[in-house]
C-alpha cells in the first residue's frame, strides 16, 4: 500500500512540474523568422529608441508603419545618452536614433551596433525661445548676459546632445562662463522647452523643430550654425534587432518618411 502511495505521489509531481509547457514571450528580440517577427501566431513588435526631439515625427511615422505592416511599434523617447545607457544595460534591441554622433559611436565601441547600418537620418538647428508673447526678447547670445534673464533653460549641457550643442555655441560666443550659474539643466530638450512654455524660465535654447511644434513659445532668433558642431541624427540597428525592427529601419529611410521629417522642420544632414 505504501509503495502504491509513493508511486501515485511521484506521478502527481511529474504531472504538476515535469509536463508544464514552457512560458512564451510576446516579444521576440532575436533576428530569426519566428513568431516574434510576424510569421507566427501573434503580432510582432518593432522597438525604436529615439531622441526626445524626434517625439512628434517618429510617433506619426510609427503609426503609419503599424498600419502598413500590421505590427506594433514600441517607442522609447529620451535623451540620447540615457537611451544608449539603457541599451548597454540590456534593453531589448531595435532601432536607435540619436541626436548626435557621439552616442552612436559609444554604442559602436560597446559592440552593440550591427556593422554597416549607420546612416545620417536628418539634421536640425538651434533657436533661442521665449514664452509666447513675452516682451523681453534677446537678439543675440550676448544679450543673454543681461540679468533680466534670471534662468536659461537648456538640456543638460554636460551629457545631452541639445545641451552640448547649446553650450558649444555659448562658449564660442564667450558668454557661457558668466551664464553658467543661471542655466537650468533639463533631462532632455523637451523638458527644457516645457520650462519656457510654463514661464518657469524667461528664455531657453532648443532645437528649431521643438520650437515649431509648440504653440506656447516664440522664437527670438536662430543660433548661427557656425557656433556649434553640425547637428546630425544618426540611425543604427542594435545587434539582435528582429525582422520588424529591420523593416522599420528601412521604412525611416523612404521618401515617405523624409516628407514627414521635412514637414516637421528637419533638414537633410
């Protein structure tokens, strides 16, 4: 009887633990042609990591891609340095579009970029903005040295591309050292824009495309392009990106996609 009981227990354990099916992930990060990239029983997901200044244009293009390909696009926006670090720490691979060459080169140095996939997708410019209808409007970077501009909103000038471009321009104009105590360093360029939109800063420096997307700021003037490095948005495929991510990467280089970039104010690099 005891032997029979032990046998029944052993069978029960085998049924409970030995025969359970393996868990299946809804997101495939490999580059094969399995269910995670459109050939299986569930929709594939294409991942893209994009600089915050691309929020509007990438958001619109992602919807177009989803409609055509029948797959879901997962978009992560943020400062290029933050996104690059997330990928280094193991975020699921996909497309990466940075706001500067620096962070793509770092990904390359970490061995995370598919060889031969780097392309310069778009360009941009810097503008100085003020709250909508503001009476105080600087005409040059030198004017920012006036004490009435108590706070100057920038993306973080140490790590974030938009802030680094702005810092380079201010340094070349010879005013960054005196303005530094008044700089409000934002986590990304869209946050710097928001500070000026809300009137928390009387002036800020952002990309021309960010200013164009906002109805709550006015452009005081355009920063001369010879005061900072060329603003370029390089795009790469991260190693391990699936088929849908590769298709999205190709789609972003089409004339249809470029039309959307141009409409948003981006320039050819």
